[in-house]
């Protein structure tokens, strides 16, 4: 009886293992995913009144991508306690979109941060973080981090 129990337990383990192995095949991504588009540099820190930078956007994915929309994340968060949001931060991109970017290809993106619409009452002085996003069909595929200082006075 004891030998039969061991054989049944071993058989159950083998079947469970085969089931797990069979289910692993579905994990292969079928479409574009985050990090298929890469910004270089991956992060920029603006010091003082600096508000402009150049980025290279590269398609490191396995297929051509497009159209690609470049935009600023609407969440702008103060880095120091107390953390808070900052409203009115805008950005200018040139180009603001890319019709298509072939696998392995890259394009230059000019970026300017615009704080002229920020109101001091809605955005206390401090250091803030936000992101530049590269999206295809509203799916974010690339991100670059931006850190900037805001002293509370409009440009």
C-alpha cells in the first residue's frame, strides 16, 4: 500500500510540473510593451532656470512602432516633504509625434519645460519630478525622468 501511495504522489507531482511547463508558453508578449522605446538620456535634472534639453528616442523593440505621441506626464510631484502636486506645468516637444520609428531607428526630440502658467498658490517652491512619455495607441512604451527646481517666481 505504501509503494502505491508514493507512486501516486510522484505521478501527481509530475502532472503538476507538466501543467506548469505547458502554461509558460503563453507568457511571450504579442505586442509592444514598456521599454520598447528608450529615451537617452533616461533622466535630466534642470538646475536653476535651465528648462531645455535634447533627447534621443530609440526603438529597441522587435517591430516598427508608430504613430508615437510624445507628452508630459500630468503628475508633477514635489520631491521633499511635504510632497505635493504642482499644477500648470506645460512642455513643448519638437517633434510632438513621430509617424513611425523602425526597429533600431532613433530620432531627436527637443524638450522645453514651460512654467509660465504655474501659480505660486498651487505650486509651492521646491524640487519637482515628472516624466516624459512616449506612447503608441495610448500605451506608454518609453519614459524619461525630469527633475526641476521651482523657486516660486514665474519666468
